[in-house]
C-alpha cells in the first residue's frame, strides 16, 4: 500500500512538472513571436534573427539584447550583483 501511494505522489509531481515546462515553453514562444513581429523579421528562424542583428546599429542591438536578457534570465540569476566586491 505504501509503495502505490509513493508512485501516485511521484506521478502527480511528474504531471505538474510537465505542465510547468509546457507553460514556460509557450511563454518563450510568444516572446520570440513578438520579437519577430516587432522587428519585422519575415524568416522565423535563427538565421532570420541573425540577419536582422547584422543590420542593426549598436543602440538597437543593445535594446534587443536587454529584452533577451530580461526574458531568458532564470530566477536564480536575477539577483543584483552590483554590490559584489571588485578585486
């Protein structure tokens, strides 16, 4: 009886994990679709994005880079590291 309860709990955790992963994938897909639309990139591939980046000036590139950093930084890495001591 104990073993089946453990299997049930692990199964429920697996379902929750898959649901969270699917939600994260959908969020990132929407973000990328928005980037392609915002910058007028017709070829929806990494190559289309790379071609657009090559056409950008430094200011536009830094803006795009900031958007990617904000979206793709994981929760553990969003800490402010400005208070770290410099050698």
